[in-house]
C-alpha cells in the first residue's frame, strides 16, 4: 500500500497540486498564528453580553508573597468573572490582608467588590468596613467606597470616612493609606473626638 502511494505521488500531475495545497494550508496557518485571540462571539451570543464567562459560588481567593506566606484571603458567596474585561465581580466580599512584618491582620468586608485582574485593583462599595486587630483594641475604618491597589499597596477613597479606635472617633472626607507603612492621610474636613484618660 505504501509503495502504491509513493508511486502515485511520483507523478508530477499529482505531486505538484498536492504540494501547492500543502503550501497554501501552511501559509494560512502561519498567517492566523499572528492574529491576536479574538473574543468568542458565539459564546457571548449564547449567554448574553452582561453575563459572566464563569462564576464560582462560595469561592475563596488566596494570594501569597514570595516566601509562600498568605498576603490576601478573600471569600465571596458568588464571584463572576468577565474574561474580555479582565474583571471579577464579588458579592459580599469578606477578606483578610496580612501584614507579616507587624504581625497584624486587616479584616475587610463590603457589599460588593470589583477586581481588575490586570491592574490588581479591588474597588469595594457599600458598607465598607476595615478592622485592624491590635492588642490595645480594634481600629475600625468605615466608608461607602474604598479602592485597594495591591501593586502599590495603597488604599484610597474620596468619600466620607469614619475612623474609630479605643477613645477616639475621627471623621473626614477622603483618605489615602499606605498598607505596608501603616500610615493614613486624611484629606479634607477632618474632625476628631478624643477621650483623655484620667
């Protein structure tokens, strides 16, 4: 059978068109390999543009530092991922940020979260609460919106904030926080009530 096939391909009338077809197919494959990946329009048409590509119920997201220690642990009753926008929408995110150098944990909750996977930025909205557990009592930050930028290790908002700690209540509008330095800068309209110890 192999000998018959080789004899058949030895004829120029068969071999030359076969080589031409193979060259065209190879050229087409090379040309297509340079194109960026396109969005699967059939899948979008099937599920609808506003529906997620994937979703996870009762999901846990973990991020680790170079030493293998946890940096972030985040849970959500439902997470929806949109691949074309590189975003994940989280219902009722509940997370912990770890500060291993100071042996502190920051507990974070909100009504919703939108995570930009490319920029590593989480936008939290609705009843945002950040609690820092310390030996002397909890420090609590309350606001309606908070952006946490994991790449720059900052937290920012332009909305009203309330900071409470044992004996202190501070109100302000706008805040920038540097997570690793544990420094907060209050932007505008800062008012504080401080208890004096007797």
